C-alpha cells in the first residue's frame, strides 16, 4: 500500500494509457480491416495490425504532439510569465527553481560531478521531451508514409518517396491538427488557473487566493 500511495499518480496515468491504447488498437484494427476490405485487399490479424503503418501512424502522431507540448511548456515557463496564473513563476522575484545547483550528499550525481554533466542535467527535462518528440515525429512519418503508399497501391497510383512525402500535405495536416490542440490545452490551463480553482490540486492556487496572485 505504501508503494501505491507513493507512486499513485504515475500508476493511475500509466493504467489509463494502457487501457486507452488497447482500446485504440482494438477499434483501429476493425477500422483498418474495413478499409482493406473496401479496397479488395487482405485483412490483418490483430497481432499483425500492432506493427502495421496504420497503428504506428495513429499512435505516434499523437505522442509527437504531446512531447512537443510538454517540451515547449517546460522551456517557455523559464522565461515567460502570466500574471495570476498558477502555472507561471512569480513576476518580480526569483524562485527556488532559479537557484544555482550545489553539490551535496543528497544531490543528483550529475550535480556532484559538475562540468558538462551538470550543464546537460540542468536542461535534461526539456532535452528529454524534445528527443522524444523527434523520435515520435520520425516514427509518425514512417507510419504515415507507409499507410499512404498502401492507399496509393490500392488506387494503382505511384508510391511516394521519402522526399516526396515530406512535402505531402496529408502528413503535415496530421501533425498540425494535433499540435494546435496541444497548444490550446496549455493556453487553457495557464489562463483558466488565474480565475478558477481546484481544491487540493498542486496545479491550482489555493481556493481563497486572489486572482492577481501569480504562482502556486
């Protein structure tokens, strides 16, 4: 029970991820097979679908936008402010996150190591998100292009090369429709947290805090 209490937030979100990802795979398998039948092509087993371009495209075009959103959010909150938002640092003073790291027995090893290790570690969270974004972006592109070429084959049209598909509006439409929704969600929590509250949540200001109070 102590393990569940100490890690409940991660466990809850990973559980929801696996449930919804499984539901995506189940419904996506049925949808893709219906498309293949309409085109007169052989359908796929569920196991084969899990490594198909359709599943890869659907998964990574969403992961890509999530990691981009979080990377930009982490990075922009270093420099930009929003008066009254619980998601912003204070307007006129430095906060605990701005202090210079000091070596110590409880400090992460990179802090005690210093040098380049410390320089990388100082920005490791945003670096990780942008690397995950690039990884997902590449896999989205691979899956999207392969799925597109399946459709081209069914229509007896020429297949798209890597360079040709980089200029294809279908791929960029898939990306931009997800990116804009992620930026909307961040803008919403930044702005709504000025005026609205959620008792007990660290993402909200105290219920009785004035609207103009900035930060948690």
